[in-house]
């Protein structure tokens, strides 16, 4: 028998244990039915269930949900379209998502699968600083695809965001302090006009 404060009470009959729990306006809960004798604890069972539910909610908040975003390419993709799709890939990776880069071959394009592989290999090389390759280009039927995962973990991204936020706040604070700082007074020497050119002002000498 365990008390509501976690203290060991000892062996008791079910009747006495239940009676003790009721005197404290609490519940008697069997926590280890297979033990000999079974182990029970006095507790507020409703409060216990609420705390367990709260812990589960908190655990779910800290779980990282990773989704797979698909970005489709064509074998005749031009440079502008390629750069646009590459930026989509980078944005998804920065957001913590995996990316499935796909090329779908139509009709006679099946004879040019090598070109599709070159496009995906180019993409892998262009985003290698932000990604790791989970699956290199592989073909399934008339589809060629590769899967990329973000190089930084969720924890690393959170730390980086916190660091950037702190740096930004520091810069803003410094800028605000400089804006509010009083202007330095101009020294008296700088206020005085420069003396006129030497002797020409006082005693001009006439030439013979």
C-alpha cells in the first residue's frame, strides 16, 4: 500500500485500504495487480488522468512533424523554370520538410531518361549545402525521382532561429540607443571663425 504522498504504508486489507482512502476523500487505485500482494495507491484519480493528458499534449507539441513535398521537373525544363523549382526545394528544406524531386516521362521521352537523371543530379549538387540525399535518382516505370532531407535537425533550426532573433534584438536595441543619444556639443574652438589671412589685414605695405 502506498499513500497519497508516496510513502510506504505497508500491507493492508482491501477494506482497510479503501476506508483509509475515503477518509482522505481520495481514490484507491491498483497500480500493480500482478504483484504478490497487489500494490495499490491512494490518489486523486481524476487529477492523475488530467496530468497524464497534459503530459501527452506537451509531448505532442515538441514532436516534429516531417512531411514530404513533391517538386516536379520536366526533361525540357529551361534555366528560369529550373531555378524557380530549385528555390521551392530550398524553401521546403529550410522549413524542415523532405523533398521528392520527380520527373515524369511521356511517350518518346522514355528514350531520354538519361537527361532526366542529369537534371536530378544537378539539383542534388546545387542544394547539397542544405540537404542530405536519402535516395539517389531511381526509376519506377515512367517516373524518375530522388528524395532529399534537410541537413539540419529541428533542434538545430530552432537554435538558429533563437540565435538570429537575439542578434536582431541586439541590433535594434543598439540602433534605438544611438537614436536617443544626445548630440555631442561642438567645441568652442571649432565655433570660432578661422583667422583672416595674416598680415594683409593689418598693415599693408605700399611698394615704392
